[in-house]
C-alpha cells in the first residue's frame, strides 16, 4: 500500500546554486502525482531527495509521517525507476527482478514465485531467463517496473521513464502504468516534461520552474486556471496580449493592448494600472457569427493547417500581431484563404489576466 | 574471418594490405617468434663444451628442466617467486580497487585529473631510480628508521631489507599503476545509476560491490592481476636493489646462469617462468570467466 510524502520547505543547494527551493507540499498515499517542468528545473533533484540519494540543504522530508533525515536510500520504502532504467546487464531478467528480494534474503523458491507473479503483472510472462539486452525498449521498461515493484515499495518514483520510447509505445505504456498503479495502490511520483503525459496519467500534478513549484493542483485546474504566466505559457498553447489594466468592472477587467482594449477575467483582482498579460487559448477563439462578443478582433488569415479533427489557423491582428486559433472540423467548407479578412471573437472568461511580474507570495 | 579480410582490403588497398601483411609477419617472426624459438632450442640442449657441439652428446633433452625439480634450493626459490608475485598481486588489487573506484565513480571534475596526475608522476622517473629511492627510505640509517627513532617507536634501527618484505613492497609500488589503469578503465564504464539502483533496492555497500561493481570490473581485474603478476614474477631490479644478499629470486637465478655461461639452464628457467605466467593467465581468465573477447572490450 502507498504511503504519503510530506515535503516541508525543502531546498537543495549545489555549491551556491539552488536546484530546488522552498518546496512545501504533500503527496497523498496511493496518489498518482506528477512533476511537470522544463529541462533543468530540478525534477530529478527533487526525486533524488525523496529517495534519499541527496540530503536536502534545508527543510524536511517525511514519508508516512516519519522524518527521513539520516535514512539512506537502501533503508527507505521507496523505489526509483531511473531515466535510463539502469537494469543490471550482467543478470538475467529474473535476477534483475529478484535482486531486491535476494538482498532481503527471501528464500529462493518464494523469490522465484514472486518474480513470476511480477512478470505476469507487467505482462511479460516467460521472459525470466532472457538476457536484458535481448529485450525491446518497452519490455525493458516493464522489467524495470517489475524490479522496482518487487521490493513492495510504498512510494514508486519514475524519472521520465517513457522518454526513450516511440510514440505508440509511449501511449500504450501510459495506460499500462496507470493500470499498474491502480492495481498496486502504490504512491506513484512521476516526472515528465511532457504535459500530455502529466495530464492523462496524474491525479494531481505540480508544475515546476527554476527549482520552484509554480502551481500544484488537478490537471483541469492547472490547464484552465494557470496561476502564473509561466504555467499559462508552459502548459498548453496560448496567445498572449501585453497591456496595462485600465478599468475594473465587477469580476472582469479591461486592459489596453496595442491590439486594442480587451475584456478579461481577473481572478487575482489586479488593481488598475498593473502591467499584465492576457492569455487566450487557441481553442477558445472562434469566428464571429454576428452575435455580441466580449472581444472581437479584425484579422487576416496567414496560413492554416488541417489536422483531421482540428484546423489550426494562423492569423494576424490589425497591428500585425500573430494569433493562433484552433477550431474543430465540422465538415463544412470554411472557405479559408490566405489574406482573407475575418473577425474572430473570444469571451472575457477565456481571456485570463495575470500580472506580468510573477506574483509569488 | 572473411569479413575481416574484406574490410582490411577495403581499408588499405591491395598494395597497402600486402605491405601490412609482410611487415606484420616479418615483425612477428624476427622480433617475437625467432628469439623464443632460439631460447627454446637452447633450453632443450645440454650444457656442452664448444668442441662437443654437433657431436653425439648434442641431443634434445629435458635434463635442464629436470634440474629445477631435483635442486631443492632452486625449487624453493621458484616457489617463493610464485608466492611473492601472488602476494604483490593481491596487495596491489586491494590497494588499487578503492583508489580506482574513487577516481572512476566518486571523484568529480578537476580532482579526477589531479588524482591521475598524482598517480602518474612517480612513473615519469625511471624504475631503477624509484627503487633506489626506496632503498634510501628503507636503509638502516634511512628516512623511515630515522623518523621512527626520533618519534621513539623503536630504539634500534630495523633492518627492513633482511627478508623479502622490502622486495615485495618495492614491486607492489612499481606496479600499482598497472593495476590501477585496467581497473579504472573497467570501472569508468559502469553506469552510476546501476550502483544507485542497487542501493535503492536495499543493497549494502558490500553487496553493491560484490553483485554489481566487481562483476562489471571483472575483465579489468583479470588484466590488472595478470599484468602485475607477470611484472612481479619477471622483475630483476627490485630483488637486486631491495633484496638482502641472502635472499635469491628466480629472475636472479636465470640471470646468474646466463652470466656464468650456462645459457642452456638459464633458457630452461626462463621458459619455465614464461610458462608460469601463461598458466597464471589461464587461471585468471578461468576464475573470472572472462573470454579473450571480453578482454579487448
Ligand atoms: N550533483 C550536482 N551538482 C551540481 N549541480 C547539479 C547536480 N545535480 C543537478 N544539478 C543542477 O541542478 C539543476 C537541476 O537538475 P535536474 O537534474 O534536477 O533537472 P531536471 O529537471 O531533472 O532536468 P531534465 O529534465 O533535463 O532531466 C541543473 O541545473 C543541474 O545542472
Ligand atoms: Mg532529470
């Protein structure tokens, strides 16, 4: 069964460089939790802190309520799946999976039984005698999962485990991992820089940048209500309009941008005169259909690309700013032509206003 | 084989290939095979007066080899050489394994370079000079005795050079590098994550080394041991400079035989020494289950 992980003000400093700082969060027992962030933002460092390969420069990590200070990785109920898997090449598949049990001095017969069960669990029955090098990428992946699960960890950490696989296998393994997590109820801490992966697999996720947690929450909340400009632009595609907040009206606000005034949603209650950015997702923009809209912009069509279910259209606003919109393909002929003048619209609810300076409490 | 041949033809062209083949075979024949054969021939002939050569007594015989087994003293010296070389090998392995592991896997950045340089610098100096240095350190009125007298650990200077200890120490010192480099090379290629993975699965340091690091380093350990053993068994400088006059080594025995014009016995003993090294090599490869293919890794 999974255990919970508490990080209290955790920071990690490598000779004057803070790779992780002020991480204050809680991961529930049995949760599938992901860390999402660009390369070098400190994801692996955070994982190594939780598994005990690094000692935090400050703060405390507790697992299942127990302070982990001074407890080495070999004494923690955690298991890690390394970015490069780190299978033992000189051992057979069965020996790889049984390694942790061998260390725990589980008798041979029982060990073999467990290894067979695990091979069953990861859908690889009968490959126990093979050499690691004779397996395919996806099979190695599963062996690594089985090896980590063999020691019955309470917390399983996965460091971008799917990044080396091809697209199809990656999609397949996502579902597999999720299934295994549901079956074993182990707490999964998953690292990725692929937002699709983070969104489809996780119960909750944290977006990281520069060693800090930018936002933590449910996937839909993070996508629909990004809390910082970083999250808004890192997660999903978005259009940005820079401007100064000129007028506040109830729950909405108006900013003056070079493109013109825009009606926006103002969840952080920014005050008048704040330098701010409005974020508008491409899929929330539509062509004007005569009805009244909060924001409407005259544009010209630049290019478009047909993606089957969607059509992505690149536009230019009146002041020459590029704008991306995405509409679903309903089969009707849209009469798209480069250079054609159109009017596009989006509601104030879909224009999210955030302060230009990242507002950290 | 055919593939190698085709590739070589492609690489060098027909004339180049002919040159390479001729050069390699001439080299092998003149520099490697011929001297060995001449030595072997010497060893299989009895020691004769010049006028007896070519006469009826000049036949092939194993009598030179038999001397080793009939002469008790020679046998003792031979066994001592094996024993000491083994000791040197084990000693070098025990010292070099942690050093190599540290340089290859623990140290980071510039300190790796400094450690390497520190290991190599003593080898810029000729082996004889290094042994003379040890002679100075270990002499009755040498630095070590002086220091220990001054501290007060001893009241009389110790004669370090009485037994074989000084020779073994000198040999171990002379050949550590031949152990460090193969080990370092083998350990270098070990993925750090494998060590971490084993630790993550609960393994202690001892288990990690026994199950992960040492198996990975096997070819390096085998090569290092073979080199150290061969160099140890074959050295004459260390026993001559650091050994006491009363202790005699197998290489010194061979040397003396050549010096006293008994080339036949000297050649036989030299062949025995070469065979010993081959046997040791075969044993090492078998013990570490390393194939010759793995050695070239
Ligand atoms: N042992 C170390 N010594 C010094 N700096 C380190 C060390 N480990 C990591 N760093 C630095 O910390 C930062 C974060 O590294 P980390 O490996 O955690 O990033 P990451 O988010 O996992 O990136 P990626 O997605 O590329 O794997 C990097 O700038 C890295 O250079
Ligand atoms: Mg990483």
